[in-house]
């Protein structure tokens, strides 16, 4: 049985927060609830972007999703390593 919309939002946020990499493909969120159709998961992820819980991140060729606080932390860490 698919998760409710709110449960799916919480599962996506948890996955984005705890994943080893800060940027995730939409496919990575499909594992949050295998019973929910991919289009529904994408709609919920896009809604989380509109709410500010997630943000789009682009590598130049691919658009991914990320938690805003994790991206800022990664950029700060990368800048500190380059300064060494």
C-alpha cells in the first residue's frame, strides 16, 4: 500500500538528509516507497522544492535534488579544501 503524501514527503526528506551524497537523482527517491508510482514521487519532490525543503542542483548536464543546507556545507567544505 502506497504511503500517504505526508509520509512520502517525510521519507524523501529523510533520504535526502541521510544519503551519503548530498545530490540525489529522482530515481533515488523511488526506493522510499516502491508502491508509489514514479510520477507521484516526482510530484511530491517538486512540491518539496516549492516549499524550500529541497532544491534543484545541476551538474551542467543533469538536474538533481538536494537539501539546501547540505549543498551549502559541501560548497563551504570544497572552498576550504581549495584554500589549503
